[in-house]
C-alpha cells in the first residue's frame, strides 16, 4: 500500500476561490508528522505547513490550513483566497519512525499540480 | 541563515563521464537526504544519512550511484559512469531529528547527460 496518496494529479481553481488538495496516509505509528510542500515552476521546494499526529487543532499558516482527520488518515491542504502565485506542484509528506534503530523516515506523495485561473 | 547549498546548479556532461554532486546541509542538522526528480518518476528518495551514517540506500538505482557524507557539513552523490537516463534534478535536503521537523531543500542540481 502507498504510504502517502495524492489522488489529484492536477486541479484548477479560480482566483480568489478556496481549494482543497487531498492527501491520505498509511501508518501504524501513533506518533508521526505530516507536512505540505510547494514547488513552483522555478523548481525550489518550499515547506508550507506541519501537523502533528497528537495535535488536536488543525494547523494554520496564513492562507494555508490543514484539514486533519486522524480516523480517516487524511491531511488535506486548504488554500483560501487563491492567488496566481499559488500555481505550483504541492506535495504531501509524512515523517515517522523507521522500524528499527531509532531513526526516522520521510515519505512523499506523488504531488498535485494546482493551476490558478485569473 | 544560510540554507542548504548545492553545487553545481547545472551540469551538462557526456555519457560515460563521472558526475559528482555536492551538498552542504544547514549547520546543526543531523539528517541529510538525497532525492531525484523527473517528470516520469516524480520525486524519489535515493539515500539518507543520520549523523553522517547512511541509514537507507534502498532508493539508489544501481551500483553506478554512490553517496558519502565524510563530515556533518558535506555530502556528495556520485554517478560513475553516467547515462542519459540519469538526467534529472537532484535535490539535497537536511533537517533536525524529530517527527515535527520539516526538511529544508537546496535549490537542486539540474543534470543533463548527453
């Protein structure tokens, strides 16, 4: 099974509208971290937002919020009031313990390409 | 603060040549990751280190690829001999230990093998 699943390869949203990018994950750990990154066409990877598995409140960072539903194992990114500069690839990622050795591993989804239409 | 520094930014070389990509992580970070990104395969984790020790290299495509981290401030990814299918953007990322810690990515090296 995929550890991180992003089912929307591409999405369109009208400028100033809100958009939700889906992410589901699979883990047997009780403690893990969930992250969203943005990759604009210029290529750099930009960290957007973090949600801890024990956090009771949904994370928010400006226009970004994370709709965390632990029982459903989903961590959807919500972008409010979309701007043209939000057009980019968005990746969901999970950080959890490796099975042995006390180390951690990070798994990325395949990404969603968001295009904001004027 | 300086971010993750990768060099070179662009590399164009002929098939069969040795390629060395370099990465300087953020000072104090104890995890270092190497990724490869292509249109066909997306973002792939190649190898990662903790405290300079390789933890998981199962993503390294084949023996032509090798990575080292001789000290906390430097890592290399080497391809020898290079092939056209190795053409990709290679990212280095670093982080602190902790499941709440995001990765900080370098700007990537765009590699073209002719």
